[in-house]
């Protein structure tokens, strides 16, 4: 590995290759990029940064795609002596907090996409793409750029917006809740905005401008959840659309990323463990791209740029220099890092030193929620399994008494190196207000504690995640947070693997479970290479078709394979009819096998046995997870309250404040 690191560093100390303007419209693959022309663009130096906590946002990485921020700032110590800046940030936080506390609950909303560019803000208003002047963004004074209804889609929404450098064009990716398919529309900005073009099945897309001030749109094309092709297009009088790159290895996918200073466009080619990055000059987009480092198995890296310097974020080698890049876009998934350290009133901020190896938060707010990260502070509860401290985050009302008698909803994911989502959801707020405890278990297999945390919970270490989940729930009960008869567990997508496995191994810990689009038949899915994601995910689950060790290991935890006649918690499953990521067939087979096992157990137990309720709710459409589905939210809450014997009248009244029924 030391030799690889040396080669890696040498490869980065170069002047970027340059060719004259590329007149040939040739189709390139990863083997025939020009790699022997050197010229005009000089980089002062490059920085190799070893990062185990943060990775850039990755499109379509896994069965679940939570967003991630690309920033190095979580790795760096905060300078305590900067009291003036700290005070200013505190004042800013207090203004935001006051606004939120005085805002009627009915006005909370989740914004799909919003972009600031130049003096305008671009966003969705109703079923239209609009823009308004930055200072008027909170008013109703906006310009309509495109009516989404022209696409004749059922309840379309804007998923992503990109504005051309000189604001001659704006591109927006539009999709619907019942499908992952998306359409990218390009609108020419003028006194009378008009749709210039539309492209189907677009995944990622970015604008650059060439030497002749012509806007060039690069975009990736996705087919059957596989993203292998990159296109570039121009508009106006010089309209063209050409395929620019094709990835030949089906286990890799491709996404585009524009550096924060818009200087370079990066073509990122990667699977779960290996990446390769090509650099496109943002000033000369017709020149052949430059390879940063050829793919090496096990080496992940990402590229950022500022002030004629490349910053390389990687999982190998030793840091050569740290640089802090702080922009408005650097916002972690949970909350802003700076904002966390500026919370002062009614807030407990722990010693900063404990965060040098972690990237999760610890705070206490006396008015609404109590948040506690287990295993990070001396005075916090610790969940210890096999010598590992497993972090948990707990929310509950600070004035709650006798927590052992309160209902508990546990969340888990633990796959793909992704953080467990803890974003604001109306139903979560309502549950906390009604006395529930919410616990988030950051088990191995996730990304909260870096790449090693992920590695310790994938392939032939997947059982570590199950052990962590079991330890977390037992620790919660042991520390006085609820009890098994009031404990519920929820997960979606790949998180269903750990939940299903726990239901097989320790069903007595739970009363009820809710699952959405759960991955429950790991073995049969990973042996079917005709499914769109099987090849991409061999590095996560293993290859049972060719590796007997992988096959036997998957059999040990696969939820479907380990169903047996015993008592199970009640389970509510939401599935989607045309889900390409988790096929409906596997969920149906799991449900039928589970019901058969429960019936067999009931016969053996005799009269008086209260069988658990197993509900499979199949929704129409081809999406994977529909986070904002009111029908799903109400069905799940109703199920949990009925299973625990709780009165749900007040909770549904409160939920109406947030959701329009």
C-alpha cells in the first residue's frame, strides 16, 4: 500500500494535459482518453487528504440514496480563540431559532430543490420552475420559467436545478413520487423563457462554458438503475448532443461533480470500494479529459479544487497537508458544524476533544428535545459490543418522567457506508410530542465513524451490524429507556436486512416493526445477476454465485433464509409494485414464508396464543422509498399505536398541522 500511495502522489504532481480544441466527435471509453499531451494549465500543488468521515454526495450509490456533503471541515479542530466570530454565529443562531419558534407549525414545509445563482434564487413554486431576485425570495414576486405540467406527468416535482454560468440557460431534473425515472429540461432564459430541450433518464448533470462563451451541458444517462454513459450537449444555433464516455465495467457507475469553484468538472467512475476520476477543464470542455489516478482496487478518492490547487480526498496514504474549504454548500446532513458549536442558551456543549475521531453530534435543548450520543461522552450511556462502542442518538421530551413506561421507536440502517438519516420529519416530531422516545442506532456497516466502520459491517462482517443493533436495544432497556413490550423498530431498504435478522434471532426484544421497501432476501437477490443492482453491490454483500464462503455467510443472517416457527413481533411492510431496487417478489415470498412459520408455531403452542399481525401493503408505482407519502405515514403510525394499545386520537390531530389530508 505504501508503494501505491507513492505512485498516487506522483501522479498528482503534474501540469494538466492539454490538446487543442477537440474537433473530432469521437466516442471515448476509459481506455482511449488522450494521456500524452501536456500544455497550458498549471496547478501549483495538490493535497492528499486521508478522510475516514466524509465523502462527497454520490448519486445512486445503493438501494437507499441519502445525501452527503463534500467537506473536509469536520476533520479539523475548531479554533476556540475566535470569540468574535463565535459571538456573531451565536447571534445568527438565536435569530433563526426565534423565527422557527414563532412560526406556525402549519407553515413547515420540505423544499425539494433550490439554487442561488447570480442575483436570483431558482426553485419550485406550485407546479412551476420559477426564479425571483434574492432579496425577494420570501415574497410571491417571482418569474415563471417552466410549467411542469407540460411534461404530462402525475404530480411532478423538481429534484435538482443547475444554472448555466452566465444564466443563459437553466436545467432542472424532474421526476414523480411513483417512479425513479427522471427528465432533464433545459430552459432558455429570456424575456419569454422557453424550453430548449429535454433529455430522459438523466442522473447527474452540470454546466460549463467554453472559450467561445458557449454553454455546454454534461449529463449522465441512467438505464435500469445503471449509470454508465456521459453525454454533452449545446443549444441555440449550435445545437448538438453527443455521447462522450461509456463505462464498460458493469460493476461501476458514473456521476458528475463540478468543483465548488466551478473550475473543473469531474467524471467519477466508481463502485463500492474503488474509484477513478477524470478531470474536464471548465474553461476548455472540448479538450480531452485528464486521468487523475487509474483505478486501483480498494482505493477511493475524490477531487476538489481551489486557487489552482487540487485537493484529493482518499482512503489511503497519509495526509500531506490539510486545507479547510468553507462555503455555503458545506452543510452536513444533520446540521451545520459551526452552528453546533455556537448553540449557547439551554444547550449543553461537550468537550470538543471527544469529536476528533467522530462526526456525530451531542446537544441538549431544554425546550423540546433531548439528544444524546451514546458512547461518546463519559456521562452518556454506552453500548459496548465486542470491544466496540456503538453510538446512538436519542430524542425525547426533556420533561418526560418514568421513561421506562414510554413507547420507543428504534431506527437503524447499517449498510453501504451511509449515515442513518435523522432529518426532520413531521411524524417524528409528532411522536416525540406525544411522549415517544426515538433512538437512532449508528451500527457498523454505516458511515458515521468512517470507512472502517463501514468495512466492519459488510461482506463477511455483516453480522457485526446485527450484534450492534441487539446491543443497542438491550442497552436502552438496561438504562431505563422503555421496555420490550413498548419497543418498536423501523427501517427501510437495506436496513431491512438487520431488522429482519433481529426478528429471527431475538424477537423478544420487540413488540412491533415497520418496514418500507425492505431488502429481505439477500441470498436469492445476490445470485440473480439479471437484476440491475446485483453486480454493483457484490462488494457490499458478497458473491454467493462464485464464492462458497460468501454464500454460507449470507445464509447465516439472510432474513428470508432464517425464518422459523417461533413468536415474532407484529410487522407492517410497505412495498412498491414496480420497485427496481428491491423486487416485490422477494418481499412477497418473505411475507408468505413468515406467515406460514407463525401459523405452525401457533399450532404447536395451542389455544390462547395471540399471533402477531403481519401486514403487507403493496403500493402502486415504480419508486423505491416515498418519504413524504401521507398514506404510508398514517398507516404506519396507526399500526404502531394499535399494536402498543395506545390512543392515537391526539397524534393524528397534531399530524394534521403538518400534513394535508
